[in-house]
């Protein structure tokens, strides 16, 4: 099979690429390297075709799509917390980007796509854990709005052109190659100043995390077992932690005592942040999957990887 | 107050303009005349500022937005049934268009917007009448997907920048200046051939319609009475009719007997069509509103208007 992985040099995308390469599939990585990193593809560079290009470059995207059987569409602007500084970036990179991917698929007759959506599309739900068919949500950030818009496009393309779609609504992912988010930010800050840690919100935001390899197990299992044209699946764990717990675990792992936490205050880390994310994962579990790592183990593995790969701290300023 | 009405030369937009002019407000009409018609503004042209421009022309849009207090954002590509022929048009005109409107508002400090969304965002719901907070829908057309995407942007802008938003999810509207949809198509076809009428689907699709002036009454009432930042409101009637009933009413009004109906077949009129639309209007009724015209009366008024304004048949090919 021939696969195209958008964002294939990123955290999730490059991890997918590894699995595809092991199975001897043909793999095209399409990435603009805005947040992705070629280092993640170094060990497999002879086995893949790497195209450095943007999703807004429809000419190159259309060319890249020729003969492809399956698209993993992982490329996105994931700058959730700073989305209000550049409000149109999410729409361009995520929604228009997804539209371009779907158009390239349509033109080239590509019939399968897996898409990285987000649990943030649920906004601030009133049911926890939140199931896929919870009530019609209200969007709280440009990021979530742009992902919901992409979901709608995927569904309309599925119904309009018979494309099989997998919409995976992730919680935050962690593990090897993680370079974006709370643990990353805290780790960097503590390296610079081990006395004090600035925490957005009141530290009591409740978040759920999933280990990258658990996530990929689920994605591949769902894809293998699907009989539906439109598949919408939550991916997370059955537990959550407070942001303070992440800070505590990090301090403990780094052997730091008496770090003073300074809070920006408020229930949310930023405007549009969800104070509580916990997804209902019954649908995925019914396929025989369950997460193998706890959030605590997941945080610890992430810290271990960051300690062994300090270069990523310099790359991502 | 200073109002900007996008799509202000269209069916709904120009009807809003009339109400604003009567109340002596300053009115800017922003319309690219792709489906709108200057004829609808002829009687008020000395009282408004008309700007012929596209929503994708951000320079003119930003200029037009200066000093505006309230935006009625009615401009859209409403070509629901042919959306698969040009799948990116809805995204460009509707979603990117809405993003441009919101950006122009943000830059100019405009804090209020009413938006014409659609009951089609509910896809094929399993609850009728369908309430605003029904379960998370799956999009069935590019048109609905582009409107849902716009809703998400409005919500995110509201939360991010404190803009007050009114999202009105309409059923199909009819009445004076109606120039697009089933009655229009049937009327045109019957003028050309009074023996036979080609009907998309099996004619049993159940649709709900609202009279334009009832719709405007509701919108203005909701806007006057709102205390929320984000207002999402269904607008429809408590009844529905089958497509066959529309054809029957039209034939009766035109004095045509023995018209043979020829069906394209299938439960849906086109790929992505909703076989049943009936919105729950409790929320709007709680504000003291109710529709004054039945669907039958609404169809008849529409036919009367079309008979008296045959020029629109030539304008809209």
C-alpha cells in the first residue's frame, strides 16, 4: 500500500511513518517543517519519500497524492494557547489545509483518510467522560473551531464522494518525540529556573493524556476493523490529572525540591482552554483496545525522552 | 446605529435592510451581486450605502466595517444541491468569507453579529423536531459543513474577543424576493412545460418552511431580548410538508391539471439532502414569538410574488 502522511515529520506523524516503514509500505511524508523535524525521519530516510511543502501549495500536494491508497492527515497548527494572537492561522493551516488534502484525494481517486482531530471540539461539555455523540458543542478556540470545520469537510466528502474517513478525537498525547505542550513548557522553564515555575491558570485544570504508542495501536486497530464509511472515535485514557500533578511529577523526576509555583490564575490556562477534558473511550475499547500506560507513566516516559533529547529544546523556541 | 448587511442585496439581506431603513439606521449593504439583485434595493438606494464587493476582498471589507455597530452576515453561496460540482466554493464563500467578516470586525472593534446558519447543520438527526442542543451531528453536504465551520468561528471569536453572536439556524425561507429553491425551480419548470414536472427524489422528502417576515420578526426580537454572548436559535415552523405537496399547491395555484410528476427517485433529492427537516422552535417561542403564516400560506404568497415579478426568472438562470 502507498501511504501519504501529512505532518509526517512531526510527533505523531513520524511515529506513524515508523510503523508503516516496518510493514514495508510505500510512504510519502508531506511536511512544511514548521513544527516537524527531519531528525525524526533520519533513521528511515532511505525508505521514504520526503516532500518539504505546505498544504496550501495545492500543486505539490496534488502531485504528491498520485497513486496514494491511504492518507494519514496529521499536519496542523497546534498552537492552541496562542491562537488568539493570529486568529486566521488555524483556519488556513487546519481547515483550508484539510480542504486541500481532500480535494487532492478527490482528484486522484484516493479513498481513505485518517485525521487527527481533538477532544477540544467538545468545548466545555457537561458530561464526563464525554462520548462522541454528546450534545452539539460550542467551540471555545480557533484551534478547536478549525478542527471541527475539518471534521465537517471530511464527513461531507465521505458522503459526497465515497471517501472512507477516520476522525480520531485525541486528548493530548505524550511520549517519545513529544515537543509541544505543558510538560515541554514546564521542563524548559525549570531548566532555566529551578526555583520557580509559572503555571497558567490555577493549576487545577483537569486534563487527560494518552501515550503515543497506545494512540497508534488504537488508530491502526480501528482502521483494520472498520466497516463504516464515517468513523468518529475518541482516543484517551479513563483517568485525568491536574496540571499541578504534572508539575509535581516533573519536579520529582528532576530531583527539584521547593519549587515555588506561581499561577496566572483563573480556572482556564488561557482564553478558550478547557478546564476539564476526559473522553469516553468505550467505543474504542469495544474493539479490544485499552491504554497500557497510566498518565503518570506517560509523563515519566516523556521526561526521560526529553532528558535524552535536549536538542529539541533548542529547536523549538 | 450603523449596520452592515453582507448579502444585503439578497432575499433575506435586502428584507433586513428594509427594516433597518424604516428605523432610520445607517445601513451599508455589502454584496457581490452573485445572487443578490440591486432591484431589491432600488426603493431605498438613497438611504443606504451600497458596496459591490466580495467577502474575499478583505481590503474593501475592512474599510466598509469602519464605525459599524452591528453586522447582519447573510452573504453565502446557497447552492446546496449542486455543492458537489464545486466542492471548495462553499468553504471559500461561506467559511473563509465569515472568517474575513469576523477579522474585519475584530480589527475595527465591532462587537455584534447576526449570522444566517441553517438547519442543515443537524445532518440527518434522529430527533424531530430537532432542538439546538441535539446530539453532535455529522455533516452531509459541503454547504452545511461550511455553515457549521462558520458557527464554530463565530463562537471562538465570541469567547476570544468578546463579540456578541447570534447564530440563527433557518429552515428554508419563502416569501417576497424568494429566488432560490424548490418552489422557484418548480415554477420555472412548469412555465416551460405544463404537462410534466421533474422532481428530485421520491417527492416524499419532508421539509419545513418559514415566511421571510416571520423570520425577521424572530431575529429582531431575539436580538432585542438577548442577554447572552452566544445565542444559537432555531427558526422554523412547527409543521412540515412533503415536496409533493409543494408541487400540488403550485399546480393548483397556476390552474394546471394533470401535470405528470416524474421522479429522479430515492429518499433524498440529491447527495447530502436531508430527507426530513423539522426544527424545534421552543427556544424562540419562549421569547414570545410564533410564526403567523402556515407553510401553505407561505407557498401561496411566494407564488403570488413570483407571478408578479417574472423578471427574477430571467435574472436567475
